């Protein structure tokens, strides 16, 4: 009878402990991604609301036009943050495609975000400064859910996992131990 170490158990191919290890590391990666997305997004919200209120105070633009300007500034800020911080390890080979999709989904997010503000302002007549900021913030929140899904799914795609060539006995050329089935 052979004694199996805990390290070997985590590399089993029967799907038990190996799957749990993969699942927990996948959960950790997702948590880190959400945290980074939130950090960039949180800073983007501050930029968005700051520009919105600055434009509202400094000009006579209507509330939704001021909001669209602020959203565009935040989109540029967020692209830089997402590309070089949140998704810096993702595929960079097709920047034109990436930017085109980012702009497409950002415009959809802009419509969602400013649609909420438009409905509150012109549909319900809620147009005080406080009400505008509340509905602007609510619109940003709803649009953020859409943006997170679309950016991670379509724009900043993960690089495919590359496995090293396999040598005789099942070990990879990188020196990894072969995965063994434990009876």
C-alpha cells in the first residue's frame, strides 16, 4: 500500500479535492477582480459625480447634458484604470477590438445611467440638485452591473490557459509533478 501526501491529493484528477482547490482559487481570483473593478469604478464614480456637479454649477446646461459630459469623462478615466490596473494581465493583442467593444458597452451603460436620470428629471419632475445626484448615483449603480458583466465577458478577455508539453510519465516539461488518480 502506498502512502499519499496531502500535496498529491490536491492534484488528484478524480474531481474531489482538486476541484475544491480550483474552485477556491477561482473564487479568490473573482474576488480580486471585483475588488480591483470596484476600486477603479469607485474612483470613476467620484470623477463622474465631480464633473457632473462642476458642469451643473459652472454652466447653464440641462441636467442630462451635464450628466452625459460627466459620463464621457468617467469612461475615459475608467478605460485607463481597467486596462492598466484591473485587467492588466488580460489579452492585449487586439486593442482596436478591445477599444471598440469598450466604447460600445460604455455607450450602452451611458444610456442606462442617463436614462434613469432622464426619467426622474423629465418623467417625474424630480430635478433639485439633491434629487439629480441621487438618481445620477442610482443610474451609475445599475449601469455598473451591466458594465462589469460586459467588460469581463467581451472586452477584457482572459488569456487561454497554456499547458506545457507533457513528458514521458505524465510530468510536464515545466517540472510539475504528474497528476495521479488516488484509489
